[in-house]
């Protein structure tokens, strides 16, 4: 597979795959659909909008690079497109909040960062 043009390669975009056979979205890029096994996948750009499914505020940094960011929030977001993704988010976020992602730099890398949408 070609490299994605998304945040994992330093571009301000969140990509996902949509299955042409069963219509299911998936966030983790694979050569086949995790739901039905089809390889009829189309790469799409996500709206960056969703709802908070879970939050986990990190109080103790695992590495030197992340220590400057403590406390930070790792959130699971159910996106508008129907896939679930893990990302950074504002520490004030609560389960069920409507959110939208911008991009931020975390420990030297570009990452999606969810905040309350209005
Ligand atoms: Zn499928």
C-alpha cells in the first residue's frame, strides 16, 4: 500500500477506508475489509467530527518527550463516518460530548486534537 497522506505522515487530514462491498468504515488501513473480507476499499477523508466515547487523562508521562504535556487527555471518538479512533483531546472533554478535531503538535509529531464543537 502507498503511504497515506494523513496526520501519520505529517499532513493535516484524518483518513479512513470505506468498504464498497458491505459499506462498513474502518480506521486502521488494511488490504481487506475487517467486516467482510472484501478488498474493494476506498480511502476517504474524514470530517473530523464525532462524539466522545471514552476519555483517559494521563497524569504521569511515559517518556521524557511527553512529560511537558502532562496532564493530557487520550480520547476515543466515534466519528460521524462510523469508525472509532483514538486521539488527543482537551482535558475538559466528557463522554458524549460533540467534538471536532484540529491538529496540534505533541512531542514533536502532528496529532489530531479533539475539542468541543459548537
Ligand atoms: Zn466489507
